[in-house]
C-alpha cells in the first residue's frame, strides 16, 4: 500500500478503474465525504464481508478521518489479495478538495 496526497488521489481517481473507499463511521461521513466515494465503515461487523465483494482489479483509494483507519483497512485488503491499494495521507483532515453530504 502506498501513501498518497490529495493531488495523487485526484490523478488516480480520474481513471475509470479507481474507487474512493471511505472507511469512516456513518456519523463522520454525514459531515461530508469525497464525491462518488463508497462508505464501508471499518468498525462495522460486516466490514470484511463487504470488502470481499469488491472487485480486486480496481484501484482503491482509502480514506478515513486522519489516515490511520484507512491504512489499517488497506493493509487488510492487501492481505487478502487486493493489489492496488492507496492511502490518503492525513485523511479527510488533510483533504483540500470538495466534499458532499450524503
């Protein structure tokens, strides 16, 4: 897993094979998320089941509040065979782009 900054996230995201995966809680996501992101709460009991359903050929841009949980989730994804996993350094606290409310 590679740590990336906001500019790199935007660049990778511009490809059709990239997915922003927000692993924050629903309450955190309610405050705003990157447009088009999918939310799978790392703390939810079904997190692993939901991740297993994801397409392993896609590039996953992991996001949380500060970068810790997304790194943890990304390491888990790599351990089960996901090859293209990136972690947004600083998480949403460091994101300088637009956000939307779900």
